[in-house]
C-alpha cells in the first residue's frame, strides 16, 4: 500500500508558469533580443522583471521616508544650540 502524503504538487516544475498578453512588437523585440543574447525567452523575461523590481524597490523606501518627514509639526532644521556646537567642533583650519 502506498502511503498518503500531505504535500500538494502545484506544478511539475519548480518554477512558476504564467501567461501574459503583450503587444506583438514587444514580443518580436523580446524574441530578437533573447536570440541575440543567446538565452531563452523565459530567461529574458525573468531578467527583465528582476531588473524592473530592483529599480522600483527604492521608490517604496523614499515614499516611507517622505511620510515620516512630512507633517504639520515636523521640523527638519537643527536646534540652534546643536547647530552652534557642531560649528564649534569643526577644526579652525578647515577651509571651505
């Protein structure tokens, strides 16, 4: 008797398969690019999506920082005493 497993086989491959609709000219350009690069269409799309995500992941950090620093009672200027102490800490021979 074969034991029953609780695992589910979502796919016969390790990778996710998906279908997308793109314009013909984009598809043709991707086919050409993959051919020139000597990689598969899947590899090209994976690289393109990874690059896109990498480029845009910083935007969320900027949005969160902006949310922290904006607000009616937010003041990004230094306290005048702290500013003066920082000025005093500079070497006297420092030339700007």
